[in-house]
C-alpha cells in the first residue's frame, strides 16, 4: 500500500477549538505527504479553521456540555460505534487515529467494528490529571493500552508517563508537533524601540504559570526600567485574578492583559515583542503540558527567545543559554534573573539567541506525519 492510498480517520472529542489549531495543522501535515485525513468528532465548532476538503463526521448527540451530560456520555459510549460504522465503512478508512486519551477510549469500539487499527496520541491533561480527578480512567486506560495498536507521545517525558501508567513500551512511539515547513513568519523585522517587551500567549490555567511570570516581572522591574509584560489568552475568572495580582504587586501600569489572539493574527502579533515567557508548571491536580506547549514553536519561529521552565519536554526544545533560559518550576526568583539577563544584553547578543531559537524550530520541529506503514 502506497502513502497516497492511506486513508486515516482522526477522532477528536472536540474539533474546531481555536486554541487547538495544532490539530488542524497536524492534519495538513498528513495531507501534504499524501495521507488522506478525515475527522470524526463529538463536538464541532465550524468556521474556526480554514475550510478543507477532508470529510467531517459530527455527532452532536455526544456533547459532554449538557444538563444531562452524564446520561449522554453513557449513551454515547454505546451508540458511537453503531451510528458511525455504516457511513465510515463506506469511506474505506484504513486506520483510526484518536487525539487525547479519552477520545482513544471512546472511539476504540468504533475502530474494532470497522476492523481497523487504533492509534492514540496523548498530549497533557490526559496523562496524569484526568486519572487523578476521576480514578475510573485508570481502569479505562489499562483497557485502552490493551486495545490500541500504538500510543504516541510528543517526547521522552510523555513516553515515560505512558510507561508509568502501564502501557507496553513496544507500543509507544514519538510524534513531534511543530510548525508547518516553509510557513515560519519573517523573524528579522526590527523590533520597535523601547524597553524589554515580554509576552505570554496561553489560556489562563494553572499549568501555564502566568502567576509566576507576573511575580518574576515584579521582582525584575526595578532593575529593568521601561520593561513591559503582556499576557494574552482566554480564561475568565483566572484572567481577572491575574489583573488583581498585577495591582497587588504594583505593576499594573507595566502589565497588559489581552484576549485570546487568533492564530491568523499570531505571527504578526509576536513581532511586537522581544522575549516570550512561558513558565509552565505542574498544577495541583497534576495537569501538565505533557510534551511541549505548541505556542513555543510559534514564538521561536517568529524569532523570539524564550524564558521557560524545566517542565515535561520543554528542555528537549530549549537549550539553556542557547535558545533562551530555563528555570525550575514555580521559581519566580530564577525567572526574574533571566528577565534581568535579557534586559542587560546588547542587541547583537539578543540577535544570536533569536537566530538560534528560530533555527531550532524550523530545522528540527516541523510538523511531520507519523509513518503508519508498520501498523496498517
């Protein structure tokens, strides 16, 4: 079977979430090498991603966000295979690739009814946080590891987490995320004059570490006159909490909190800044990045060196001192030292890091399609 004949059905519990455009980019990567993608999803937000020719099978019955969500979930587990098997069989799919552990477990019966192998990618919350919040998922994951032909992680840290949960090592492989080849933005446009401009673009959730970024900025600001920090993302109450914290730290005039930045505007937006800060950390409920936050690929491709943490697979992407600086998790003092170091750099010193950051992503972290040939 040649690549051009391979038809892979990608299963998502939610497809079209603007903050998960990496899923759309991954499907584009498969299409670019002749692997025909399709989408099956339980929740679909049309219009958020560019229109593509691949088919989308949407079953709104299966939404978890409903007053009778528990009953609907139970029905969906029973009905998904029966409702989808006929239309999907007509599409002659060769493999089902589920994204996130819960989607893998939910769609495993569908793969079995279609008689095709199941591949499941893990990303972050699905590793440790979900079994911590709902212990029933420990049993479900054991069942999933038995039924799936292959489990994918973004890097060695994710591989270790899957092994710790009991997944057989021979079933685990690495699937990197990244940027689209040839689509990295212009990175050498001159930055506007002024003080050091730091930015973080991420949903306002605990694992993204905006609180640590704010505290670090407040510690560094007396030594970095003219510096600013911009936090952009969605998050409701937690975003308002960061505004309150900025006022409490006395840096509200140097901190700007903005709404989510659509991907179509992100690359141009990032050229306004000098450094990307993203102090990821493990949340109290064990939620983590799992692999590498995809926003780091976008920032580095735009020529922004990064201040981040030694969290999950981030050290595999960022070499301390070469592409930016890494600090321990939940350590604002160490982060503030990195901010001061960037402030003290000359333009030529920053340019060295900017070039290295961009090259790391564009040369080593482009989206690539997983080779299914040993599974089909």
